[in-house]
């Protein structure tokens, strides 16, 4: 059976003969590039959801700063917006983590040493970073029990500078430990860790650390993908 290269366009009569071995190499490389593209697209969904979360905090703080007469309904609406951003972000993180292993398995095979290496790095990130452990447990909590945020507070403080004074407005979304304690299915080991923080814990550093850990996983995965031999035929 002959093998050849040609353009996938109408009217192209140009064919370049190649060997079966070259054809197989090109086919594998093409599939690998598509799998890496799909991986990049999933990461883009994750990153955009993280940006939307951070922008929502900034936007809500700005609305609080400008509009002084907020009522209870306004306050609850702002909380719903923050919860929605976090739910979307956690879903995007889980989507990326699950799908990335699927795409990498398609490239290297389910039992390849690359998959084992990536699983090991992901496990190390989970074990070493509290944010990773908490937000993974929170994703399960959100899916089956309740909202990721139980309290949110607006704060302002004066910052003194040499030429003038300024006001800094911030928004802090909190996780209430008691809410998690009432969920009998929440991961006990993680709950014991955050119980040491008191009655509530700021979710911002936990979310940022979680996304940072996934970024580390991504660059590891991308390193393996780019390290795979890609065959190009020049004639």
C-alpha cells in the first residue's frame, strides 16, 4: 500500500511519496499535537475562570466603595456572585485535572513512565500544599452539600503616604468551619487541619495556592509533551 503527503484542499494534485514508517510517525505526531491543543483549551477555561473570580472581588469592592447605601438584598446578591465564580473555578479545575490525564494517556499510554511521573508530582503538590487539599475537598462539598463561601466582609483602611492619604477597600470571602463540620462526608483529615485556624478561614490564599499548584502540574505535563519526538518531512 503506497503512502504519500498532500494538501487537504480541492484541486491539489501534488503528492509526495513517503514510507509507511514515516506515515506512522507523522500520524502519531499529529494526534499528539491535537491532544496537546485540547489540553491547552482546558487550561484556558481554568485560567479564565480564575481571572473572573479575582475580577469579581475587585468589582464587588469597587461597588461597595462607590455605592454607600447598600441593603440586605444587595449584600446577598454580591455573595451569590462570588459563590458562582468559585463554583465555576472549582469545576474548571476538576475538569482540567481529569481531562489532562485522559489526553496524556492518549499520547503516551496509560501505563507509561510519563504518566507515573506526573501522578507523582500531582500527589506531592497535594501533600505539600494546604490550599490544594482544602479546595479539592471543597469541590466535593460544593457538589453535594452547600456553597463554598459562608461569609464575606468588606473592609477599608487608611494608608498614609508622604504626599497624601489613601483608602484601601478590600473584600474577604470566608469559609466557616462549623458549616463544614456539619457535613459528615467532608474529608476528616482536611477538616482537622483547618480547624486549627479558628472558626473561619480566608479562602483567597487557599484558592490562589490551589491554582498555582495546578499551574505547576501543567508545566510538567507540557514539558513531557514537548519532549515527545515530533516528525516533520521536508522534501
